C-alpha cells in the first residue's frame, strides 16, 4: 500500500486521453481498501477520465467483468483495472 498504483493509473489514463485521444474507463479492483475506489473516482474527476461506478459488496472478479462489459458497451478504447 502507498506505492502510487492508483495515482499512476490516473496519470496513464490522462496521458492516453490527452496525447492519444483514447476514450478510457478506469475501475478499481481493490476490495480490501475501499478508499482506493473513492480515490480513483476523485482522481478520475480531476483528470477528466471516466471511472466505473462503485457497487458495494462486489468481488474483484465481478467488478472486472462489469468494467469490461461497460467498456465494450460504452465504446471505450481502453479499460484500466
């Protein structure tokens, strides 16, 4: 914890959006640290990148499947988990 994974994800997503003109969706799979999900949502707002809405009680696998499906249905170029 605290090594910058969530922040790095947002930085990479912003770069993909700004430089490569990609439509990016970010989703946090960190179910052991729920604040990570909130942190990613806040960072997504700050950098202008969409984040998958948080659904309480989902496992990491369920979140990943939902993110992939949302990416497919939403026409995203990249889904970052």
